[in-house]
C-alpha cells in the first residue's frame, strides 16, 4: 500500500508533503505518475489542477534533470498556495502554475466549465495529468481535457486520469476511447482508481 511517507522517501523529499485530505491526489495516483515520469523523462508535462501533484511532478523533473510542468489552476488562492509550496521546496523553476479560470466551453451540444488555456504556452505535451476541475461542478467535468488538448499532444503522449473509479470518470473514459480509437486504456485499481491512456 502506498502512502505519502513512502513517496516522500522514494523521491527524497526532506520535508513533509503538504496534503489536504479529500483534495490532494491520493498517494497511489502520485506513485503511478511519478514512476512514469522518472522512467520516461517527459519534457513537457501539463496538469489540470495544481497542488501536491505539482510538487511531486516537479521533483521528478529535478531528479530527471529534464522536464517542466505547466499546471492549469482555476482557483487564484490555489495558484498562490501551490506557487508558495514550490518555492519552499526549491522547485519553482520546474513548474509554472498558470491561473486558468473556468469559463464556458461548448463542445458539440454540451456546455462545460473548463480552464481558459490562453496562457498555456505553445508546447507539445508528453504527459498529461488530469485531476480537475472538481467532479461536483458538472457531469463529465474532466472530459474536455482530451478534446481541448489533443492537438497539442505528442504522438507518444500518456494521459493519466485520477478518481477513475467513479462512474462519471468511467463514462468519460469510454467517450474518449470511442472518439479516439487509436488510444489504449489501462485501468489501475488503487485508492480512487487511475486510468492511463496511450496510443
Ligand atoms: C482534486 S483538486 C487538485 C489536487 C491536486 N492535483 C493535488 O494533487 O493536490 C482539484 C481542484 O480543487 C481545488 N481545491 C484544492 N484544494 C481545495 C480545498 N481544500 N477546497 C476547495 N477546493 C480545493 C483547486 O482548484 C484544485 O485545482
């Protein structure tokens, strides 16, 4: 069973990771994304929502001596909070927390509240980590990530979805797979479930 303590040890964090119960990514998810990151050394990581995951991914980039995290964050207070945490862990140079307020987005017949991505630089994404926007906001809250970012994804891009044990996430993964027949999905059964999608 993974824990924040074992993750801190494995990644050589000297200080305790800041964790907010129910909001921070679960240790099992952080273990999956950090293992992938350390093994594959992605250059560009984009994450939907900032927090403990930003610290973990930034630390992996530091260990890899390559890679940068662009973290889309809709809450101004969380932009400040994550930025301060990155500062205190001396990891700021590996991560930009980008204030990305939620805005109306029409996809086909449906309307969503999703991140404004006008401040995301023109990057080619090697790894996409999806842990927001919060599920209570709307049905299939995290669905827009793939249609909105797919044009920016490298051919080998790997996508990680947290909270994938929920019915809502299972449904939206099914939509992604139907709409992108070249994607393969792998489900990892951990605390809250994780889906990994790759071509
Ligand atoms: C599931 S959380 C993101 C967690 C992040 N990936 C991490 O590992 O810490 C999704 C979003 O919820 C918001 N959030 C984080 N902590 C919160 C809190 N304590 N109360 C309300 N909203 C919160 C932030 O806007 C965040 O981007």
